[in-house]
């Protein structure tokens, strides 16, 4: 049996347009009747998410969209990621320590790279959402934020991300 999807655009204050939402999620039901939610991520794949259930419970606007709108979102994400992707495929990773002092449990995780047009770009990991554009380096340079950046490798990043997502999953209520 072919899987049937329902698609949803999640809008926020900073991404208020249904035509260009913050997230696009899809929901499907397996053969046992269990519901699954997935989001199209910056990894350019559909991955399990709690973003839809959280938005439905009041942390964002949820709008049903059709498959064509979801496909347009996928294409826009692919274009954005191509524009933003590092030339050499490599990122530099940093733990941001401000209030916290442990590199394995920092205030934030940042990745930087030189984009295809030669600009220095950065993203900060946001639990539940993935990598998002950031201005932390500028904020640190201009004194709007405090703390220090400590270089870390990808293995440390993966451990931090896994731990944060686990904590988030433990705090999130079960979705029936």
C-alpha cells in the first residue's frame, strides 16, 4: 500500500508566510495505526520531528498545505543549502561557553565556513530545529554577547546534539 501523507507549514513570528514557512512537516500513519511526523530538514531529507505536535499545542502556527507546496519548500531548501554549502564541504565547530563551563555541555554550538561566494557564514544548533543562521560571532565581537568560543571536532558536536535532543524528547509529552 502506498503511504499517504498530510503536509503542514509551520509559521513563526520570524517566518510568518505560509508560502515560505519556517518548517514543512508531513504526517503519515503506518500499518499498525501509529502516527509519524517528519520534517524536511537542512540535511535535505525527511526526518522524525516533534515540531508539528509542538506547534499544534501552541508554539507556532500550523497550516495544512498540499503536496505541491511541500515540494516547492523542498526545492527552496535545496537551493538555499547549495548557496550556503561550504566550498570544501568542511565546517569549523565551536562550543560557546558563557554561563556554562563544560565543552561537552556548552551554552551553544556553532559551525562556521566560507560559502561559495567567499563570505564567512555561521549557523548555531537549535535543539528541535537543527542548524539555523546565526550572528553569534558578530554579537561576540560587538559586545552584545559574552563568553568564548572553544574549537571542537565533529564527534563532540554529535554527542552534544544527541544529548540535547534526548533531553528535549524526555521533556516533550508523548503524542498519541
